């Protein structure tokens, strides 16, 4: 048995119960922890959480400049470096660091939710046609290529710098889409002088593609019993028996390469130049205000832009498909966006810490921004409501639309991002056959088209925590409150 | 084929162990494991295109990391998967060098039964170890 297998022999450390959904891991758990770790979860989720999470979140707590707590969201599970579901904020004016591993390889991976004015009864007869057409229009799977043809320079100067703005001015979307996207669809801090030719080569052909793994595009139904906040649902354009579209994808090979490039760079300078010692190479970091830290921040901004552009082009393709199938314009079909929000990003934000407003670089790795009403990060149209939050479930269980809760400031305005895996991909694949799974889903009313049957097996519902439990924990903690649950009818899986 | 996928190590990702009597064999097996993560049927990958890879590193570990990252790069940049790896590794004065000709073809969803898109080779617990029998590597891939 190798070293990796031995790593599994963890024991659950002692946690201090602060409330039904707040658990603290104190700094004496591990040498070097600067702050405690705080896990947001119900007892049930704590019991189901894999034990490496505690070790990894404790490692995060050792990083320079960390404020308050190293947080783990209710869907937390082990990754490397940060756990998935990890949130950490570093004071940039006190030597706080930025870490590519605290943001993830799929930079600005996120969710987009789009409305229609169609009802379940109207869409039901066309469901297979829609899913089959979407499967062709939005390429999914390994190494897929999009329909947009750009030169390396166009990718560098326009996509990487302007994000969704590039897409909209190129005819892929509506102006109003931008105001319904986080950061208005553009990371203003991006600088394409900081990205490598390799990263451009890996990504310039992939605009408008989903990718693989847990990335998907779904046609979903708003069941009347699944609307929890009637007032807000109506205000945001949701109604009973409505059909909506949700999709999940990121910055593709470009973002992955940006992350790898800077992980390698940080490893080479971190200890020699900045004297920072870390407990896992994937925690490689550098002070935010260092040449390397700034370069990564600006390159990461380019990947943020790529992902906004990617999702904007995908939205355009979805509108085309619906317009064609229903013989109406996307405007006539009411295909407005609700929101586009990411769950893998480092964002420069101001938060109050011990009564003082501090400038922080907030890392969210598999954690969604969830802002309480009034925060400047929230687009104006939603600012009085709180930010819309989209949490995606497995392809069997459904997803949620939520709103930033009253206690969001307790977690640096962060919440969960999905169900959270409980079982490895390799194991899930051994437990179920992809074709069989998809036949079963179809029998239960969910029509799936997948680029890969084994890939679909990895995403089986039993490999995940119950999303209702995750949302319940977030709501009990008051960090994000459910507006509606959206259940899948059709799914294009990467 | 001397590699195996590990079930309970990386919950969201893919972990494997590879072995080899020599470093060359280890690199070959690790490359096959990575390719097998993306394509279920390795035998279906024909050898129509050749790419040459030359890398240098301070140790065997960094060299393997760099080599595997090259394969991830070609998957996106040129949509290539490889099934034959002619590898030559040398150590001289503390520098490790690889010279490899890798043979493959453009990826195809149906033909190769593609599974997971490898985003990156993770450095978390990434190891190359000298053992009594030869060499062993432990790798986690971000998918």
C-alpha cells in the first residue's frame, strides 16, 4: 500500500459546537494554525464529511494574513490544498497571501440560470428534441471545441480582457445579460500580459463548450411546491410550472493552464524569496502585493473573463435552440437571465473584521459568493434583495436558487456551491454502469444526453450528499436562504 | 500495464499509482494511466501523429510532473491522445532530461470512449519514489 492509501487513516478531531450548524476546530489541532477553522454544517453533514477535510482546512488556517477563520461550507469535501467548500480571506495590507490552490484549477467555474415563459406542459412534448439539439449546439466532453473562431491575439486582447462584454458586442447575447452577471461579466483587474502562450493555445478554441466531469446544462421545472420564497421568486421572474435552464462550466483549458503556470511559479519563489512554509504544495502562495501575487491576480482575472465569455456564448446557443424549436424569438420566449455566479475565484473585497473595515482577497474554492442586501457586489437590480445564489445538485436531485442571507457577513459573504461528493469517481464508476443509470433516469422522467457513459456514472446521485441537507445547513446558518428548488427534466452532461 | 487507479483517495478527482523497473518504464506507465483516465479504450488510439517532447528538471519528480503536463497540454491545444511513448531519460550532473517521441491521434468521443477531461496534474502528494523493485509514482489528477 502506497503513501496515498495510508493518508486515509484520519480520525475526526474534536470540534467545538458553537450552534447546531457551526463547529470550530481550534488552533491547537495543528501546529502553525493562525486562526481556528469553522465548519458550517448540520450534525448529519458533519458525520458524513470525509476526514481529510479537517486536515486540509487546518492547513489553510496556517497561511499568512488569514482573517477570523478558515471556513468550510456545508458541502465541503477533500480536495487538495484547500478543501472543496473552503473559504479564506487574507488581509492584503498585512502580508496576506493569494494562492492559486485556494481558487482551484477551474478558475471562475460557475452557474448561470436563465428563464423562459414556457410551462412544463408546453415543453414536455419537445423535451427530447431540445436536449438533442442542445447536445449538438453546446459541445461537451474531453477536449471539445467551440464554434467561435478567433486568433490567439483576439483571444488575448478581447476575450481575456473583456469577458462577457466581448461576447455581447460580438452578437452573442443581450446588453441586459451583463447587468445580471457577477462583476458585470468582466474582471476589470485582468491583464493579458500576464498569461502564457501555452494557456492561450489550450483555451482559445474552447469558447462555448461545457467541458466534462460535473459540468452540465439542464432544462429544469419549477414545481409549485418547490417555491419557498414566493415574493422573491415572483420578483425574479419565476412562476409555478415554469421551465428554466441552468448550466455549470468554467474557464476550460485556459483557466487550468493559468492555475498550473502560477502554481509552479509560486513554488519556486515562496520559500526562497518570501520565507513562507506550507504544509501541502497545492497551498503554494505569495503575498498579494508581491510581483508574483499581482501577476497571478491579473492572469486569474483573464481566466475569469474567459469563463464569463464562455457562459455568455453558451447562453446565446441555448437561445438559438429554443427559438428554433418553438419558432419564436428568444425575446418572445422571455429568455432573460436571472444570474451568473462563480464558485472558484479570488476576489478583492472589503469586509469588517473586529470592527475595522479591511481590504481582503477572499478565496472561494467550491464556495459561492452570497451577499446580504446592500452590498456593492450585488447588481443594482438585486441590491435590496440580496444576491441571487445558484447551487447545483447532481443530475438526479435538482438544484437551488437562493438569496444572500442575513448572516452572510459571518462567512465573508460565502455559501455552499453544490451537493459535495461523498464517493470517489473511481468507486462510483465501479458501482453503476453509465448506460443503465441513464436508462433509469429516463424512466423517472429525466432525459440525459452525455458525451461519456462512464463519465455519467461518476456523477451518479449516490456519489453526492443530499442537496436538501446542504441547503438546510446554509439556511439554518442564515448565510443563504432558499428561494426555489429546480428539478431536472433534461440534462446535457459533459 | 503497471498502474492502478485508487478508489478512496481523491474524492472529486482521480488518483493512481504507477510502477516501473526503470524510470523509463515508470514514465511510460504513468503516461498510460493519465491517457486511460481520459480514454477508456487505450487500444483504440492509433498512432498517426508524432510529437517530440524534450524537458529538463532538477529531479525525477519534477521531470515526471512536466512530462504529464505536456500530455494534458496536447489534449486541449491539438486535441491529441497518445498510445505509444518512446522515452529516453538521462541523468547528468544532477540534471534530469527526457527526450520522448509520443505517437497518437486526434481524440474521438465514440472511437476512444472518452471519459474525463484532465484539467491538471495536481502537486498534492505527487511523488516519485525509488523502491527495491525500481520506481513508483503517486499521482492525483484534477478532473
